[in-house]
C-alpha cells in the first residue's frame, strides 16, 4: 500500500526542473578565466551554447573541476588543468576525441580558455535556470567556488565583508587565487593579498586553499520544504522557506517576485508567472490567512536567528490548459548589499480530474421543504387579463411572492431610416433623403451622420543617388486632400572641409581617423600632415694644451634622434692625429608606454635592461594614479639596440593589468664624447664636429571619398621622428554647388498616389526630410429631424454640412420611445400556497403569451442537530468532466495489461497478485456497488446534482426485512406484492454546491485545487409522508489524479 501512495504523491507533487530562465553576462579575457554558473545550462550541448560565431567563437576550451574530498595530492597542480586525469573533464572546440565534457551543470565552476592574451576582452552571455545556492568546502584538496554576491552599481562586496561570518576561508593561513587572463604561470592564477580591497565577482570562480570544511555560500542560508526551489507542481498548496542569519547584526531581507525570461528553444513553454500568496498565522485565533504576493516585501531577521516563511499559490489565476507550465523567480537581497539570490518558482495547471475523498458534515434536518409556485397568463387584445395557478401553488410561502411577467416584444414601434448625399467637389453633405418615416415617435428623433474621412497628412522619405534626390518613397498616402499638396524637401548642407586626427604607431603616423567627412566633394582634398620636430646635432668643445688637449660634450646640446653612433671629427690647430669617439644614451622618447589598468598611490620602480649599454636610470610619471610616462634620471652610455624597460613594486590601489613599455633604437642621445689619440700638435686643435642625426621624415597620406564625403585615408609614408600626434590639414578638392530638390504630388481621390521629380538638387550627403502640406480639417455634419402629428418622421434640416466626405455618409435615427407596456400582478397566499392573482396592469402590445415567474418561498431553516454527524463521500471526476458518486473505490494495479495503477469500482478489476497492497475506500451510507452519475460540475461556483434511488424491493431499503412477514414484500401466500403495500422507493436528491472559499471560514491550504468543498443539501422522499431536508457542508481531498474509472 505504501508504494502505491508514494507513486500518487510523486504524480501530484513532482517538482518542475529547470523551468525558470535568467541570462548572466561573463567578461572574459584572452587566455585562462574561471567562471561560476549560478544556474543550470545543461539544457543544450556546449557546442550549441557556445557556437563558433560571435563573441563565443573566441572560446576554445572549457574545463570542469571534479573535487574529491579525500584527495591530498594532485597530478601537477590543482590550478593547472591536466588532460586524462580524474580531476578534470574537458570540452575542446572541434576536438570530439579529447572532449569528456558535453554539458554545463549549475552551481559549478568552470575554467574557460579564450584566444589572445590578457589584453583581449570578450563579453559572453549564458541563459541559465537559477538553482538554490550551495557550496561544499573540502578540508583536504582545493576548492574552486563561486558566490551569489550583490552588484551594487558597478562594484561587488569585498572578500573581508562577504566572509566576515566565515573568516577561516580568508585567514592568513589560507590562500585565495583568481584567474586574470593570459597563459598559466606565476601570475595566472594570481594570489589575492588584500581582502579589504579585492571584490567577490558573482560570475567569477576562485581557488581557496583553506583547511576548512562547511557549506558556506552566503551570510544568509536558505532551506525549503521542497527540493531545489518553490516547486508547487500540479497539486502542492504550501511551501515553507527558512532563512538563517549567520551574522551578528540585524538584517532586513527583501523578497521580490520576478518574472522569468523566455525559455530557450526546445524547452517547455512558460504560460506565465506563478501567482504566489503569503501565508501568515494568527496565534491569537489559531488561524491562517493568505494575501497576494506580487511586489517586494521586507522581512527583519535578528542576529544569529532564523525565520520561517510560508508561501501558497493562487491557482485560480492559472488560466492555461491542463498541464501548462507557470514559472518565475523569487529574488532575495539583504540590507548589507552582500548577496543576491534567485530561487526558482514553478507550478503546473492542474485539472480537477481524479478521486476525491472526504466527509459531508450535517448540521440541520427539516421535514418542511419549500417549493416555488408556477402560473400561466391569458391574453385578450394584446393585454394580460388573467393569471392561473399551475398545480398546487407551491409551499412554504409566508408572504405574497413577487410576480414577474415578461414585457411584450417591440412590435408597435418602427425606426425611421434615411440616406444622405455628399457634394463630389466640395465634399460636404448636400442632402438627406427620408427612406422610411417609421412610427411611434412622440418627439423628433436624434439624427447622427457618420464621421467624414479623417484628415491625414501624407509622408515620404527621400532616396539619394550621387548627392541628388533620385526619388521619394511614400510611407503614408494621407487622406482628405481636396487639392494637390505642396511637397517641401529640406535643403542640402553648405559645403565644408573635412577634418581628421592622426594616431602614432611608435614614432611614425600609423592611422588617420575621420572626424568630420565634410562635403559635398566631387574630388578628394589634399592631405597635409605637420612635420615632425627637427632633430638636434650634439656638440662638444676642446680645451687644454697642444700637448694634452681635452674634449667636453656640451651639456645644453646633447643631440636627439640618433639611431647609430656618430663619428667625431677634430680639426684645426697645427698638427694632426687627434681622435675622439661618442657613445649613445637613452631619452624618454626611447620608449613607448602603455599605462595598463593598475592605479598607484606610490609609483613603481623602473628597471632598464638590454640595448647593449648600461647605466641608464629613470622614474615613473603618475597621472591620476596611472603610469603615463618616465623621466630619465641618467641616460647611461653604450646603447646601440632597442632597450627593455619594466615596472615593479609600488603600491597599487586597484586594477589588474600592469603598465608596459616597448623600447626603440631610433631615439638615442649622445651621452659621452671620449678622447682617443692626442696626436702631435704645436698649436692645439680648434674645431670638433659630431655627425648630425638622420633627419626626421614628414608623413604623407591621401584621402578617399564616397557619396561626397571623406570616408578614410591611406598613409603613403608614416614618416619618422614624431614624438606626439601631428595635426592634419585638408585643403582643396572640388565641391558640388548645393541646390534644393523639388517634387510635385499627384492625387487619386483624396490620397497621394505618386510624386514627380522637378529638380534632383545637388550636394546632399544624407537623405533630407520631406514634408507634405496638410489637408483641410474634416468636420462631422449634423442635422435635425421633423415629426408629423401621427408620430412619423417627415423631414430633415442640415445644421452643419461638415467637410471631408469622400464617401456617402450613413444616417442613423434614434428608436421611437413610445411602445408596448409590460403587464404586472400581485399574488394571493393562503396556508403557505399561492392561490390566486390580482392584475394591477394588463400591459399592451402582447402578440404571444408572456412567461410568468413567481419568486421562490424562503428556505426552511430546519432543526439544528445536537452535533455534526458525518458521512464519508467519494466523488470521481473523469478527464471529460463527468462526475460520479461512488459507494466503493479500489486503488491498485489493474487486471488488464499493462497493469497500470488505476481506480476501479470492483475488486475483480484489480490484478489478483497485488490485492494485498491495494486500497479500498467505502461510503457505507450508499447502496453497495452502486455508481451514481451526477449532472453539473465541481468547479468553484457550480453545483453537482445526484439522485440516489433505493427501489422498494432493494435488500438495503429500510422498509425491507427478508425474515419479517410484514416487510418481505410478500402476502400471506408468499406471493410478491407491489410498491406501497409493505415498502416504498426512497429517493435521495443530493446537491453539492462548490464554493471559492471554505464554507466554515478560515483558510484551507490548497482550497480549489487539492481541496474542494462547499455546502450540501439532500432532500429525501419516500421515507416519510413529508420530504426530509438535510443541510450541511462538505470537504473533499484528492487522493489520485487518475481521470479514468474502471467499471
């Protein structure tokens, strides 16, 4: 038996998995990233979730970590994925053979590899089905975890604030790492040191090397009475949610019902959101109440405390077909702005089919039954002259009832009709002609003429070709035009020269960008690029004596732009043989700086290496916390090739991309001039010359035009020696003289049907606006009618001819107000019965006998029972809606193959071998084995009527006793006798009236879905000389959803 009811429970209350949807956006970098999925994304394969197109085409690999609580040693490092190990499952694009991962589960972390390096950034969206949060921390091994943090504006909470209630995770003995793009190595994943400034991104996963165990995922913990979410299924009516506050502070949580996004392809369609109800318990009255829950609601939780919330569902709002899925989300945030959780909510539209079991509870019995009276009318010359009582006149009347006689048909009135005409030139109403004057008009009827054609202005858009307006495309033909409208085309812009900006690539012009395309050009302008700064030749001076001269490099003129070591030439004096050599040093222009994203409060240290020289030093220049340049503090010497420069140390305040620098071998300075041979001189040499650096080259470019605009540039020579972007000047080029296009319109009827170009104009760089003049306003015509002495409409007067009538208006006249009158009467009552009537008004205009309705007598209150007595009741509702009252029901595997679980009216219809586990439910007050088909239905507000007939000779008839000679339905000779001799047929007329709320008051969870009920009335005849009426309430609960009854 237990396994049968377990199957029934699973059928009624099975949870709906993956029914709600929400899209998360992930920011990825080239190289390795770690992401966290808060919801299930396994509804499709990774190949389909991450197609080889758009931003997802940049993803090449996805790795899933398989944690092992007992693992203390790794193949290499837990943070570096290894193919072919039990620790990792992998998906590789285009490599089916190596892929062991095909779908992405929820509440799980993944490593994602993208093409490029940490400088590349990609935005990827994933639609997921949110799941209840949860983490499992293992003491031995590493934890790759994510957390449902709240994004406050553009920032997430810090590690220190988020883990305040679980400090062991970020203690000094623990290590936390995050992936930041680029190849695996010493800096990826990077260890996090500042928990006070580092923030917990909800869509990023982190490695925790912490000797802790637990299930921490947020400062608040959630537990539900159902698995995985608020899943009401087809029959569940109440779900409890417990929220525990782990913190030492008072917390206010906000619960907000949130709609689901549209479902992905091939997933169950969502018919609408779940209409949640908040259930609250009143301890003083020990009763529950329910209220609609459709907006954000706050709840306060004391420190280190737990609250329990009860939710119900309004199934009456689920108007879809049976089995339709309703799904939404319950968003939970809290006052500290630390966490943001989405709980799934779902339900399915149920039907009322199945087996319902419960009790009728009687509280009143009466042998006084009320019946309404009936009567028929007699007509004479179209008036009611008499009413005749039909039958007994009813019973139970304590005062004369209200008598209602239907009104006569509207036979003595006729509505007048007319037609109107409109002038084909002026489009005003010119006449109204009476078609039928009607009759029954005591006063002139209201005349209404239909509205004219509405005045609508035509619209169009311009189509350009080579700077001219080639044609107009009508977007609205307009209406109510009497004459051809004027078309106005906006003028083209005045001619203007384009502007542009140059961008450097190193020390050369790499790209020129268009700022303003100018126009309208018929030929391209000339491009002028400012020259680079002139390079400076280094100088030196000679001193000393002829026997021992000296050479000194000038301090003010050290030279710029040297790419090779210059020659030094010494001349003059008397003698020969003097020599000297120069060495090269570095300048700030020897490097191109990329700031990165890191911010500094203390500048990093600058280290210069390579380039063939030594001794060069520099300091970093900070602008707004970012490294934007360097200052050379010692140019060094001996440099011949491009040097390298790096930034280390400093104090960072944010960002994760360090500044970088690229050296060049074209921007050296002369750092030293060293004396070589002294030579033999009687007079000291007088002149020293250092070779000049190579001259800087001015960049050149050409402009491209399209549709009269400058659209781009081709750099024909990038030039050399630029230290800052040069200005770009455009000049010349031939302009088209601007002129305005003109068009005319052609009408067909009241509408614009075509346009004709008169002038194409010139100099248009974009489609101009097109304006049509408006048609004259349309005015609705008015008129009045005249009526003759015999109440017939005789003519019309046009009070306003209106305007804009391009079709014949219709004329409507009000109906006449004088017509047939209804009859009325009052009833006469004696001894509780209607015995006659008094006609108070015979009425007029009757052509058929009217229906007479007499109000029902008051209901009899009956005698209250000393205590409620109950009768077990079984109702079976078929899938088709047919409802049957059962005396017995058997639940178990059916005898017919395939032996499905079923409901039968006889034990013989069940599988014999499973009878021991079957269930029988009986209603002892009904004839055994009988099934009574009702009329009506069991929906709220409806009634179900059943007649339970017990024949006079039925063995269970209370008048029958087989062994009593006066009640065996036999005479003295043991011959059968008919009804009414010794026994009578007993009829029970039962009426179940289903109510939208429990008839006894209060709140019953699941009322209208898993629980139904209302008021009950039963009238018993044949048991007593007078009818017996029983009244009470009933409540039934569904024990099975099987809509087929085996009989």
